């Protein structure tokens, strides 16, 4: 059942259109990420849902109620800002209690709910501290507690993990998901980090230049990107530009004279196409044993896997293989690259940039 | 820690000495037991301080100046905070003009302002009242408050206020509970600078005070044109002490570098 609905929402700042005709339906309890590079309109979209920016066009409704023009303090949504936006002159407990105070919740109940919220984010021992006395990860959890304590119908997260270092970010991803599962709040998260979006969302909305270009479950988004931009933005990929060829029942892509077998019945012969193949879908074999010959230009050991760049007649390919406990092909050696044609994604048209 | 070179050190010492020496000397002179402006050599005495407190005109002027400074600084804050919010947050026609207008008293000589107000008040038939004196002081101290408020607002993360709004606070509550406390160092610093500037102001006040509203600097000026005795030094020492005490309180409460340099 649709809980939060955006219908044809647009936002113009003067002559610049930040968000163009976004329509989205989010179910109760869902965790949805808005993913895109900076300037794609994802934060503006979130701010329109929060009520901090008024849409130029379109309609936003929450649980059947039109909230398009409603003031942010009447919407009752929980918002976690990128900078956390904690109140520096209030203690952790006072920060968390603020929303309850605004709702005139009686003191005894307020204290109890603040205590529960701090327990949820594992910060009970820090109630009396000021934000400046906390680490980045702790501040972030205070911001989450402050947003959740008012029991909002929807939790909005604006790049919640971007100010944390890599290790903490990974921990907080799972922490965030744990909290969201436990509380069951419908959550929308804005992020530019595809790994973050893929790992914790039920659905990912990809935005480019103010438009929504794909809405899908993380796995499908990764395996079936709808355009070349998404295939390179979501995960790593090798993009190969070429022309589509047909010969009776078989079809192939002609990449600079090299024919790569692939099946895509709906594409007419002679159409320019872009092939996308993920590094981990490519197998490294002995020279002569693959579909494509190449020479290992460089090799990086990443612990759980090896990352190769292989020079081939159709350009440099990135290949990653799991670390199986034996040393793989060395730099400079000749190898054959192989893959299953099913793992090759064919996108009509040429990619602007890889 | 970086160390200063000999030349830099000498320079710093000279600057400090040049700034502080007159203040130190006037404070020492204030304790002289003699009848002339001289450094106390035979002993220390409080007689000139007693003379100040026993002088009804000086005491009246002193309280007059305190009230004037406190009132005009407070009203300037009440005026400059909304003005600063409007200037820093909204773009509207005439915004740059307003900003320049509010800051212009800084560059107009006080002598010119004094003559102008004198003429204006004569035309209005409003000479001599304390209220008009306060009005003129508000005009000259507002730029100090506005500058500090603008500096505080420009360094402010607006998302804290937005967070308050999303948590259910109306615009006024969000300002009162979140924005105002966050720019409080700027407001307090502005108030203090305004207070000191009003308390010290002489040039313009000479023209706009009446016998009933003579401020302390004007009183000192009038007194000094007739006679110079150590009582002047005692008054000066008192003024220095009041200013220093205000600075000290402010530094303890908020940190002077944060207020005057705008570091957060």
C-alpha cells in the first residue's frame, strides 16, 4: 500500500531545474535510497519531502494526506542532516528531548522515551554530554535518536554516513539497517555512495540531472542497469562501444573489428550499442583459452580479491577474481579472458563516458 | 610552538608599550596625593577617587552615561539582530543599500553627525531630551552590533534551525531555542562593543547633550577645558576599569577571540 507518494514533483531555482517530474511511491516500512552524483537533485527531493523546500510543481502525500504545502513542523517527519545539525548548546538528552518538548509530552514520559531512544542507538552513557564532546559516529547516532524519538511516520536521512571514516561508515550502515528493522520506520536515504545504497536499501532510486532514471531492487539495479551511466555509476564495469551485427540467427557486437557474441533480439543490425560487463563476471584463463586475448598490464592485491587491468585488442579491461589462495597470472603475462554471454549487458546507444 | 625573531619581538614589545603606557601612567597618576597631575612619588592616595564620588555633577554624568550606553546598546541589538537576519538570509531589492546604510555611521565623522543632529533637533524643537540622545547613540553603535551579528550568522550552520523546524518548532520557537543561542556570542560581543562605544563617545555628544543630559566624556571635556587636576586621572582610571571589567567578563563567558575575530 502506498504510504508516501510523490506525483510529478519538480523544483526550479530561477531558471535552473533541480528536480524534474519525479514520481515515486513508497510503501510502509520500506527503506529506499535516492542515489546519484552531486547535483542530481536527490537532496532537493528529500528537502521537499521534509518541507524545507517547496516544490514548484507536483504533489506529495503521506498516508493519503496532501502535505505538499504543509510547514515542516506540522509534518512530523524525522530528518537526519548531513552535518547532523545537533544543537551545540544542549546536551545529548536535551537534543533528543527537543521534539518531545515541542509536542508537549509530559516530563515523565519524555524522560522515558529519551532513555529508550538513547538505548536504541547505544548511547545511554552519554546523555549528559554536549555534542562537541562526542565523536563523529556518536553525533550521528544522537541525530538518529533525535529524529526517531518523535516516532515519525517517515525517517529522512541526508547523506548520513558521508562524514564518517571508511571503517565506521561500514559499521554504521549495518547499524542503521538494524535500527530501521527494529523500529520499522519507512526510511528514505540520500546518498552518492552506491555501495551504501546497495547494501542497506530495499529499493534504490537512481537520479541523474534532476530526473529519476531507474527504480529497482539493489540486485536488479546492479545486474540490469537501464543505461550506461547507471552501469558505470553502480559498481565497476567495462563499457565497450560498438555496432550491432546480425548474421541469420546469431548476433554479435562489433567492437573495433572484434566480434563479441551476444544475444539481444530486439536490436536492429547496424545500431550503435554499448556493452557492459562487470569485472567480476570475467574469468582469467590461459592464453588462447578465452574469448579475448590480452596481456596483464597491472595487478593489485586487495585481500579478498585480485584486481587486474588487462590490455586487449578492444581496449583496457578491468577484471577482478576472488583470492583462491594461489597466486594468479603475473604482470606482463598473456592471458585469455572469458565470460558467459548472459553476463554481458547490451545497452542501445553509445555511452557518453565510461 | 613557533618563536618570534628578535626584530618581531622588539616590534611587538614596542607596540604593546605604546598602547599600554599611557593607560598605565594615567592609572598611576590617579593615585597621587598631590594637587597636580604627577606620578605618585611620596605615597598612594585615594583622595581623587573620593573627590570623584563626592562630585555631584560627575556622578550624575557617570550614571547618565551608563544608562545611555546600556539602553542604546540594548536597543541597537534589538534593531540589528532582525536586520542582520534579513540581510544575511534573504535577497530582496535594496539589500545592499540597507547593509551600506546601517554601516555608514562608521565612516561618517562624528563631528559631522553631531552638527547635523543639532540642526535637525533645532528644527524639530527636540533639543535636550534624553530620548533623542539615546536615538543618536543607537545610530552610531548599531554598525558594531550588525557587523558582529552578520559575522555570527554567516558562520552558522542553518541545518540546526531546520532540524528544530522538522522536530515541531515554529519559526519563532526555532529562532529562540536554537538560532539565538548559537549566535549569542556575536550578539553579546556586539552589545559590549556598542556599550563601550556609546560610553566613550565624545565628539558627537558634545553637540547633542543638554545641561541635563551631559555624559561622562562630555563632562570630562568641559572640566578639562577649565582646570586640569588629578581628578581627571581618577575618572579616566575608573573608565578604564569599567571597560576592562566588561572585557574580562565577556572573555570568561564566551572568549574574546571568538567574538572579536569571529572564530568558532
